[in-house]
């Protein structure tokens, strides 16, 4: 038996809720059949503070602001979700987004849809593609129980 704690991504969900809706009350509305999901990466900017007094003429840096990248998802196309995400995009409304991991862990952030599109390959499933911009720096990860 392997010692790894790896889990499969099967069962991951992407959901949305109106701002202020607690995930413990009514919870998010989950979009159906997530094919691929990439949460936005968080990165800390670096600020160059090098100056004429920097030791050994080496660059000096301090930590800058944290930027959260876009979350992207490919969903297996269905007309209901395609209409829903288009409506959310066109409304330009910021929502609370939840990524539910298969082990019950969650990643919650506030953001708005920046892209909605479709891929229609010849011999594969049709997909709906979405991108979500985190509009606040707060991304909360809660481990599953």
C-alpha cells in the first residue's frame, strides 16, 4: 500500500453564491460536470529596494502585494449551465465562488467572471470554458474533516 496521501480530482465541484450567502446556510449552487479546474495561483510581488548602499552591490528586495490569478474551468457543456454562466458574466456581478475538493476541503473566494466560451471539437465532448477573476485578495482554504 502506498504511503502517499494523493487523491484523485474526480468529484471536484465549482459553485457560486450571492455575496453574503453563507456556505453553511443555503450553500453555493454547483455547476455540473467539471472537466478541468485550475484555481488561481497566489503570488507575492517583489519590490526592488536596491540602492547605492546595498551590500556587495547585490539587489535587495522586500515582499510586495499578493496577487491572485484567475481561476479557470472547463465544464462539460449543458445548456442550463451555459446559459447560467453567460447570465452571470453579462450581469458583471461579483459572487462568492467555492471550489469543493473530493476530500471535503474548500477554497472560497470573491470574484467575477471575466470569460465564457465554448470548445466544439470534432470527436470530443463540447465544453464550456470560464475564467474567474478574484476581486479581493482573501482566498480561504478550509481543510475537509
